[in-house]
């Protein structure tokens, strides 16, 4: 372009010189077109140079300034200058971008080559992922590899299959999704740190997971229904337990209090019996014979309340020893009818049978 501009200048000047010669040789005639063409060419060259010496970086962009094959990152947004035809600029979008694994984003169709995987319990399952990324280093993103996005996709697929193969199918379908996503993200970050291609993983999420066939899908739905029934039964059982525990605890407290009351009552009764026995023993030591007889008669009275002790002497007289009859009323009549009175008792008659 510089040669063309120089040639244009030269032709313009030659034209101007020719026109000048003609004007000198032909007095009274002027040709200003050659001069105007030269000025226009010069202005065009200056405009091209001005346009090639500036470039603009937007807010969500970073640029790589290449000077004679040496790359340098330019991260500040705004208008920047460069040397025309010597320095080149390549821009990189630093916003969060993403791609799908296992399905097509445009028509939402499943890609079985990417989505079909095997779990740790040897079940096949279709799992779809969405990977979010951004360019963290524009120089490495442009020059560390030929296509860093393909490298990220291959790393993601490898890590996904590795993690999915270590979990059972129930975890992949239901409760283990968060843990699986976290494990895959950590593994991808470690792989990217090894390759250092200037791409940063922002997030990876499971979009959908389901069995590959209708029959298996129905079986898994039945399993999920059974699990929900199990949870409902457990919730009902816990509710019934929470309702019954207070009343059962109250009954248990009542039984414990009654037992403690009976315990205290029996202890007091036993203590009283011990005191009574000790007092009786003291009297027994003082007069063993009389005390023994008294204890015998009291025991017999308790065993047989209607018992009467009658002693017959060798001479044929009979006397009632126990219970003691009243000195008035029927007691005297009964004693007289038997022919024996308390005053007529002999020492032999008062002995124990």
C-alpha cells in the first residue's frame, strides 16, 4: 500500500510537472486536477494510517497486542494505540460462556454418544451437563493450544464419566447430584491447572438424568414411589411416637411415684416392726416365760379367733384359759356351768397344754 501511495504521489507530481510545462509552453492554460488528486491520495493514506493506529477494548473483552511475534495482554478497557502494520491486535471475550454435554442446545435433542454412561452398580443412565467457563488469560488461550475449548470439553467428559462410574444409579438420579457436581468440578479444576490453557471453569451442573429405556424408567419411577411411601410411613410413625411419648412418660412417672410411695411405706412399716420387735425383745429378756406364753396366745388368737383353751385337771375339773371370759354376764354362767372358776385354778391347771 505504501508503494502504491508513493507511485500515486509520483504520478501526481509528474502530471503536475507536465501540466506546468504545458502551461509554460502554452501560456494562458491551467490544470488544477493533478494537484487535487495528489491531495486526495495523501488524505486517504493518512486516514488509513490513523484507523490502523487505534483499537478499542470493550468492558467484557481483553486484547492481545502482537509486536513482531511477541504477544502481550492488554486488559484495560477503552481506546488504545498501536503501530500500524507492525503491531496486530486479537481480542478475546471474557464473559461467562457455556456449552452442553449430552444434548444439543439449539434443538434440545439428546446426544447418546455423550450422555450414555454406566454407574458403579452396572446400570446405564443418560446424564446431561452444562459447563460454564471464561477466558482467564487471553495470551495462553490464544497461543498455549490450538483449540482450548475442545481441550476443556474433552477434560469435562473424562471427569464426568470417571465420577459417574463411582456412584450408584440411585445417587445419580436423586440424592447425590450435588455431591457428584462438586466432585466433577474439583477434578476438572485440577486437570485445567495441569494443562494451563488460559480457561477458567466457572460451574458445571447436571441438567437431567434418566434411565435410557422406557421400561427401566418405569421401574425407577416405581422405586421412587416406594421411597416416597417409605418416607410418608416414617413421618406418620414419628408423628404417632411424638403423640404417644408424653402420655407414656406421664404414666411412667406415675408408676415410679407410686413405687416410691410404696417403698417408703414398706420401709416405715418395717422400721416400726423392728422397733416393736426390739421393744418386745426387751420385755422378753425381763420375763421370758410370761412373754413367750403371751406371744403364743396372741398368735393363736390371730390364727384362730374363735379358739378356746380348756384345761382338764386329773380330778375332772375343767377351766377355760383363753380367751379370758368376762367376770360379769355370760362369762360367769359359762364358767359355773363348767364347774370351774378362775379362783379354783391350781398351778398345774395354768400350765400350757
